[in-house]
């Protein structure tokens, strides 16, 4: 499998939940997250633990640990060639079920209208 396109989910109001979360992270955490995002772009469906993991309901997580913090970027696939970043969380023991539900809801909305819900950086 070759490179895949990584885009961000955009809400109806134009906001981008992933960027809202990401922009508030410490710089070192942002750097480590960017490395994971590059790995996702390079490996797509082939990316596995410890870098990524399947949660449930076709929702996956990119995993980053920095000091005592566990950063998780929730995403889903759209077809074989696109991964969509829903949002991010800082977790303690596991990703809260309501966060997975939120990502699954965004996946349903995205699947109905990908153009409306796609934000891709230039």
C-alpha cells in the first residue's frame, strides 16, 4: 500500500476539531504527533501498534507518549486512500467511550458528504 492522503474533519460551522486540540499542545508534543501523522500518510492501513491501534466502530488512534502524557489522535479511513483526523485527546488509562462515539458520529457525517467535511492543509 502506498501513501495515503491525511485530511482533517471539518464541522458544519467550519471549525476543525483536530486543529483546535493540536494548536494547544506543547511544541514537543506537536513534533511527536507530526511524526505519527507522517507515518500514517506513509503506511495507511498497515500502521500498527505501538504507533496506532484499532479502537472500535472503524475508529483508530495514533498513539504518542511524552513524559507522563498519552496523546491520542482519533481517525478513520475513507476508502483505501484517505485517512480523516477526527480530533485528539489526552488520555489517562484508555480513550473515553464518548470520545470514540464522537469520532464515529463524525465518520457518519463525513461519509454522507465528504466534500463539506474535509479540511486539507495546503
